C-alpha cells in the first residue's frame, strides 16, 4: 500500500512539473485536493454540496436501450495521420426528427460518461425537451461503448485501438459523418458538459455553417493546466504497478 507521504510526493511532483512553484507547505496526503473552496466560503459565504457520480449504468440487452452503431467509412484518416478504419460510434436518439430535420440537438458525452448516465437530462419538459427536439447522444471514442481499448458494445473486441489515441477533432469529424448518414445537415443546438462542451466548441469552429446554437457548460476549447495535472495523475495511478 502506498504511504500518505508517497501519495503527497506524487501530487507535488505532478504539480511542480506543470507550475514550477516549489514545495508545498501543507499536507496533501490521501485524497486531499490541490484546489480549495475555502476562500469562496469565507469571502462570498457560498455553500457547496458534495457531488458523487453514480456508478456507470449497465446496459439492458435490447438493442434499443444499447443504442445504434455507426461505423467509420473506409479511408477515414485520424488527425494523427493514421487510418481510422473500423472505428465506431455508439449513439442513441430520443424524440423524433421533424420533416425538415432541423430540430436535432446533438449531445456529446463528457469524460468517462455514457449515454444512459445522461438520460436524466432528456425527455418531455426536461432540459433537452423531446416534445420539441430530437436529441442525439453520441458516445465519445474511448468511453467504453464507442471504440475503446477495453473492447466493444457486443462483448467482442475492436481492432487495435489507434496507438496515437483519438482527438476531439476526430470525434467531431466522425460525428459529422454520422449526422450525414441520418440526413441531418443542420444542428439546432449542440449541448455538452465538460469534455462534451469541448466537442461543442470544436463543432462550432469546424462546422460553423451546420451549428445554429452552442451550449457549452463547464468546458473550454482546450484543457487547462489543472486538467492536465488531473489527467496525468490518472495515468500515474494506472502505471503505478
């Protein structure tokens, strides 16, 4: 078992690597965070509620609940320059497209989320109102349902996951091809949270003629330094063995 001191040194090393601020003066053992909300509590009188994400939902066996699968066309090239043949996106549609196919809300998933975990926001009279809009939730490459190192939705194994990984641009380009296959040329709104917001902003930059509105919630066009430290910490944990 890793000692609290060793965990502290791991955080210190990651933080100094990116910020170069020297040694910490406080103990960051265990699960202590690098970021504190104490000043917001003290100065602004704000109160905070702990948010604990629910466990990933298990997918029911029927295809409708699992969602549909879109396969990348032959010759699809990733931003890294390597071939992305065999990549697939898992997506699910809620509500109905209108005759003109202009009422689509595209909802890309956030980091480590899958479409069943985002359904709380979708439905009649909910934030993404299926009485008015057709909502399409598309799973991020690498999230466990779309093409991922861990395997595929049907329990088999995808082709080898691209050694270069996949980028936000790769996701957006593949999502655009998915919409083409559904006959959707215009997005009424693209709604995304966190990494979903990052995809939304990339959509607006890459396909401005197709996007009428963007709702980017708690996101940015690229990771902040704190995000990079967080992601590096996950990699460090996975490589600790």
